[in-house]
């Protein structure tokens, strides 16, 4: 399935690192709404990740 506006596809180890960083920044984990509209949560900010190949 293709990515949606809210999904990221990464290796599990990378996801764990991203999760730890976001929690340190104060991002709150929320329950999946499964596409419920209108979206019931206020956005928490902007996420930007850059992958660098060495």
C-alpha cells in the first residue's frame, strides 16, 4: 500500500529511534482514528526526516 499523509515507512530500528526523539520533544502518542473525519486532534507540529545514504 502507498504511504498516506500521516504514514512513514522505515526499518523497525529507525522507527524506535524516531519514537524516542519525538517523545523527548513532547509529542503525545494518540489512538488511531482509522480515517475518522473530521480529525479529532489538534496537530502537534511538523515532522521532517531526511535520509542520508553513506
